[in-house]
């Protein structure tokens, strides 16, 4: 029986990974490295900033430089995505149905606080979640399970009673590593890649759930 639903934010509740990819690509280009936006959108999504820079540069940057570059990248992202800020279809309705069913809800994201505030307050959805877990509450980013395990602890629910909603391969792997069921939304990553990473269910949006997922969430008997 599912007692908690934990949502990733970027690419899952909001379809913003192309904006992130463009911002990341611009920042690393300024460092002399050409990386296509698609790599950030799919292969590196869910990592912490320092982990991402290390992955594309092949070296670990000093913490102070990571902070400065991360702030630059996230400001670029917000400027790019602000005109398009909206929830993925059916998201609000699904969350409200889950809460009416007595299912606890949380967000678990590596996004920095400014981006979380940008999305949650800009969309007016902060009150739909019982817990919000950010990068500061987990030592490692995805695909490590830390963020999802922290969310389960915050909700007081065993991982085996949680379902994760994700959009990225690293996020799916994180949910699986946490011992949770995983439903993946194919906003930017092909469904077959998400299934290969371990997603039990794949969806195109939140308005049309597969019958098996609908039954798991709302008719567990």
C-alpha cells in the first residue's frame, strides 16, 4: 500500500529541463568546454552542482568557485524558463487526489533554494506538500538515494511504502536504490531509457495514468 508520493521537481512537476540544459551549456562554454544541452537534460540531471562540474570538466572545482558558477547558472535558468513556468498536465489534480486519499506528499530535489522558491511560489503549490527536501539535506545528489530517503524520513513513512515520480535516469536509479516504487514521466528522456534504469511505470503526463499505476495509488485492495 502506498502511503507517500515523493516528487522530483525539475522535469517532473515542471517541464524545464531544456532551460536547464541551455543554462548549463552556456556556463561550461564560458569555462572553455563544449557540452550539448541534451547531456545535462538527461545524463547529468539530479546531480549536485559540484558533481556536475566534475563530470564535465574532469576535475573537482574549489567550493567557492562552484558556488559562484552555480549562482550564475541558476540565474540564467530562471531568466530562460520564467516565461514558460507551468505545471505538467494533470500534476495538481493528481496531488490533490493523493492527498484526499490520505497519501502524504513531498518534493525531493537537488535544486537550490532560489529555484525551489521560484517554482513553488510562482505556481502557488507549496501548500500541496507535507515536506520539501533540498540538496542541503542530503550529502549526495542522485543517483544516490539520499534525497529520497531523507524525504521518507521527513514524512515518517517507510521507503517500501513510498512511490517516486521522476523524469531522469539518475532520479529513477535514486528511487530504486532507496527501495521505493518508481513512476517515470517522459518529459525529456525516452521512456525506454527510464524503464531500463528501473522505472516500474512510465507516463507522458499526470492526467492519463496507466491502469496498473492508477490501481496501485487509488485501489490498493
